[in-house]
C-alpha cells in the first residue's frame, strides 16, 4: 500500500519483501516478489539475492471489460484458469487492452494475486497511466530527474514479437463477476453460476480437493451462488483496500442498508487511504449503511488480530486467500470484488450491484 | 548449516493436494520472534482430529513427509519450514512445491524432493500401506528410494540448491565473496531512485 502511495515504488526497480503479496508492486513495471525470513536476512546483509532466471509467461486479456466487472474479477478468472501452481517458476506479464484500461489501483489488484496462481511476480509495463500516478509523489523524482526517469521507464516494455515460455489468453468480454466457492483461490465460478460438483473435475486430485473443499465450506454441488447467505462482509486487504476500491463499494452502498444481523467491516489499506476516504465522505456512506469504519491494517484478511471468523461463519471478503482457517479457525471465506462485497452486504447473499435492483 | 547428504527413515503420508502454508502453520503462530518451537503448531487445525495421520502412533518419529501435489503454496512465511523441521522432518516429497516454500526449505536444510505425479502417488500408497517402510532421500543422486517395495524415483532440485545442501554452505558467506562487485554495481545507481533517507523538506 505505502510504497506506491509514497512514490517509492518505481518502474524498473527490484523489490523484495517478506510477504508473498510483494508482487503488487509489479503493477509499476518493477520486478517484485516475496521472500522468506532467511532471504530477508540475506538482503539486509548484502543488498543482493542470488536468483535463477525465471521462466516467462504472458497473460493477455484482450477486448473490453463489461460494466460491473473489476480488476479483482479479472485476476480471479486468471487464477481460476491457471490453477494454484500454474504459474510456479514463472514471472507473469499481464498485457492486452483490458489490462491497459485499468487504473494503477486495478493493476495492483491484478499483480497482487499473481502468487495465488503460483507465480512469484506479476508485472505490467509502465505507461502514461503509471507516470501520471507517480508524478508529484513524495519519493518520485523531481524536475530534470523526472524527465530522465520517464525517458528511462519508457524503455521498459517487452519487445514486439517477443517469445514467452508460456502464454495464456483471456477474452475480457467473457469475464463476469467472480466468487470463490472452495478453499483455494483457483476454485472460482461466475456469480451467476452454481457450486460445481467434484464429478466435474478433470483429475482425481482435483475431485478429492473439491470434495474436501465443499465439506469444509458447507456447500452442496449445484447450489446457485446467488442463493448462498453470508454472515460477514469484509472489505479490505492489500488486494482491495485502495481508494478506488472504497469508492466502488461506497457507490453501491449509498442510500442502502446492510442486511439485518450481518456483520460488515471496511478496513482501509493505509492511513493515507483512510484520510482520503474521510475527505470524500466515504466513511459516512459506510457508517450510514451499517458498516464498521476501522483503522487501517490487514485485519480480517489473515486473522492475526481479533478480527476473525468463528467456526462455520461465512464471509464475503475482498482479500486474496480462501484457505481453510485463513480468516479464523473453521471460517468460510469467499473471495469477491469490492462492488460484489458491498452488494452482498445489502442482499445478505451473493449479489452484484445490478442484481440489487433500483 | 549442517551438510545434508542423505535423509533416511520412516515417512508420513499426507494425501491431500494444495496444502498451503496457512495450513502448515496458522497465522496466530507468526507473532513469535523465535525460529524454534513451531513444531507444536504444525498443521494445528488438523492435529485436533485424532484420526489425522500425524497423530497416528505408527508414524511417530518419521523424518520424511510424503505430500500430495502443490505443497507449500501461498504465504511466504518461513515459519512453515521451521515448523516441519522442529517437528522432526528433514525432507518433504511432493510432485509440486510453491516457489517460496521451496526456497525457504533449503535454507533450513529441509530437502524439497519434487518427484513425478506417478512416483508421488506410488510413494503415498506404499507409505500408507506400510508405516514402517524405510525411505531414503539421497540429495547427491537426487533419488527418493524405498528399497523394500522397489521404488526408486528421481527428484528435481536445482544444482545450486543441491550444492548448498551437500556442502552446508552459508548463503550470506557465499555472497560476501562478491562484495566488491556489489559495491561497484551500487555506484552505478541512477540518481533519481529514492533513498531510504527522506529528502529534506524545506524548513520553515
């Protein structure tokens, strides 16, 4: 959250951190990936980290996104296509007109979840959108340095006709809002779909994993996603807690109320996002709708603080991992976009803003 | 780090795919600042189930974990490796590992032996059928063997990682031999890149 906000994250940099979602910074055309504690130690001691050259993968999302489809839906569709280890050993470059059309916030959401497909890093080539975002930020270059930097950054694009070790293509127009149904982020389905059956799975391992996931999630195959009721809605995490995410959720909630008995919390990703949202009056929109407006942080994304689910509690969450127990022991997490999370808080079951009616 | 050439002993079969690092060690354990004592939190949620394979006395004292595909995905927490090592494991066998988990493993001397799907399945079945089966993970030859049932499975491990395991090398020590090159590289750093020290604000 803070690296990009402060202009510390810049194209062409190499950024490592002891957090697998470090890949978020790849949205700026930086090579950014998560490392373990021993590797952090190595970086602090030597300012370097020995690496093997990774394989390359192009994920191209062509065409235009339909209204109501967000960056989160794009990346959930990508992870659903690649599986949890489809990207292992690779660094992904996201490209295509639908990626280009995303704001920096949206690009960060996409790169953030690269690790959910097994790729340690995801990148998007810097362009005018990137430069416009960076210009004037505290640690961004100034004056003549800015001109030189931008000139340098413009060179950070993949050559025409470059060959990748792997290529995946998605058509933006066919991507609908997504909801995860299982216990890994590749177990996703469009919101107008149904909970799949283990019998639909290709391999015995996937059938086994799906059966186990359905049992843990307390779901039956064939259930329409929009009929599943939730207990809690969480808007936050390094995937979806930037100002654009909060605006998208607030747009849905204006003049509406969270369904009775449902717990709803919104946790800005940083202090700066919190202050910006308050300056725009978004905190009032959330509060009036019945959301708790909280201090910035990770909160219910990984349940390290008291914001946790109870056993069996079902949550629509804008975070990145629906692993067993991720949000609290026995908790049931469904990954969604901020707009779907907000609409779901009103309906009490999975819904899109359009599905709420007037 | 101690050199690791051969890991031999009995094995525990963990017949599930997509075991992420949140399952290996839940986040509530991450607030500790030691590198030791994480064995008690290994697979914490599943350990409550008396039927969970790690609770089976037949598998007590095993040194090798044989897991399903996609082991160690998700969070970068190295605590997952520390928990496995602290519990007594010296090698993990799986057809596929999360990249960060695999890197973390070799830094603590835990051998990530990546076998084929078919060999992984055969090992899971053999170890499930006979908990006393002797399994050998040979780092030098990159082989997982269970002589009692005639299994000899090659595993993937890159040359650098293998070399570091065999020689017990300290990574920081190895890199420190190149400090002059690192300094030279840093001397070429573009002036526009940010520094850790904030630019001095104009004082009032």
